[in-house]
C-alpha cells in the first residue's frame, strides 16, 4: 500500500505510472454473472464454515488435481481471502512468545505474525541458488521457542517453486522438532517450464501438523470478491471456526456463489489468460538482461520477480526515485526481507505495458550512466 501511495504521488506530479498487475483482471463470464444474480435473490444460508457447495467444489478440485482426499465438512473453512485466513490461523495456533521460521525473501507476513504475539525469524535464501530454501539454515534457526514454520509456495516475491523432495525435507525437519507447518499457496496455478506445484498436504501421512492457506483471487480472477480457504486437521478447523464466528460470523454469500460458479463452470476464460504468463515472464526477464540491470533469476512460478536494481542507486529511496521517473512502481526488496537494493516487479500486464516496463528500465539505467 505504501508503494501504491508513492506511485500515486508521482502521478500527481505528472508522471504516467504504468498499469502493472500480477494476477489477471478479467471480466466475469456469463455463468459467473448469472450465479451472482441468483445469489442476490436467494435466502442467506449463513454457514460459518462456508457454503457446503463451495467446500465440496474445493474438495473435488483438490482430489482432481492432486489426488488429495479432503473431507469438506471437517477440514475446510472459507475465509475473506487468504490474508484473513492466514491472520486467523496465526492468531489461533501461535502463542505470545512463540517463534516462527519464515524463509526469506517472502510476502508481507510480519504484521499478522506480530499481531499473534509471536516473533518471525527470517531465514535468508540467495539468488545464486535461484532463491531455493536453505534447509540447513532453517534447521540451525530452530530454538526451544520455535513452534512453526511458514512457507510461501510458490514464493512471492522470488517465484521459487519448491519441488516434492524439498517439501518432504521441510516436513521431516518439522517432525524432528515438533513444528507446525503453515503454507500460503495462493499462486499454485502459475507454474512454468513444465514444473508442477506440490501441495504440502500430500505429506500429511508423514506429519499431520500441516495447514494450507490459499486464495481464489489469482487463477480464478476473484481479487475483488475476497474469497479464500484454510485446509487443516478437524481440530484446527474447529478452533478457527470459533474465532471466525466472533470476527465475521460468515463470509459474503454472493462472493461464495461467484467462487462456486468459477470452480464448477468452464475455464476457457481463465486458461486463455494463464497460458500467456510464461511468455510474459520471458519477455520481462529477457528485457531486464538487455536493459543494463543484472540478469535476474528466472522465476519458476507466480507473476513477479526480484530484480537487483543496485545499478540505479545505492539506497532503496534512490532506486525507487529512478524507477518512478519512468513510471515504474516496484515494491522495495527490504519490505519483503530481500536485499535492500532489490525490487519486486510484476508481469501480469499486457505485452504493450511490459514493453514499456522494459524500455523504462533501460532508460533508467542509461540516465544513471549519464549522470555518473
């Protein structure tokens, strides 16, 4: 939000800020619109776990895509997006004074962890390793106060996609130390180069203390509707439901009906958009390599990448000024526990905007070179 505010300030100064987006922003197709219209006329069922039809659709999707057998009555809770779901989880399963391991760089988890009274312990990954999880460093960071480990799978902002062996090693580490594993899997459908997302839930037979939080905003283009869910053991879902009922009673039924239609209906409108993302990634990564910036690790997933922007300045503020002069709004790397001179860029916009992005990066580098 702070990045957006600073970009808006540049726009007020007359700079055209590029309309960069991550997840697709798509018009709702007719079958979703019809479901929404019908929902406005139907009685409100007020189910605090979420509409049974939506939980059933999610369970069917998990079985179809990953072979997971999930009881929709006992193991799923619908939330107002993944961010609310994660906040709910952390405040329910963590206690004041707990430590939680967080591989970094990572999404904005600091606030909800501290709201739960816990302390995040960030364990860095490195671009030279394509931002892969540093398993020895994670194990070395465990202390008697460590109670959980929080993953972002695929990782936002690096686009790193852990494979099955890596996730198995994480679960084995958790089992050795008695840790809960929480995984935010909101970008699971955005994977490239023939690689596939691996759910940590597939390892529940080895270590059952696993919680998955995810969003229907990304692939299903439902960002404005705020729908997500939590998958966990029945006892955890029961505890989450008790807390959730005091916070929000139940989720927006119209949004849930939209989600049901998106899950159960045709997906050509979604797949057509998703099929372009690998090419978008390559367009931007190739452009970065030609712009004068350091070549970046090519993400295996997501709609974002971390870029070493030290060529543009030696402080985050200087780098941001150089980018905003070209209308490029980027999240500062330090805000995501990345190196201070890195920035996160997103590449979900159309090709014309991405070409403008790459051109702006080149001009920013040339401008800095001309001043040196």
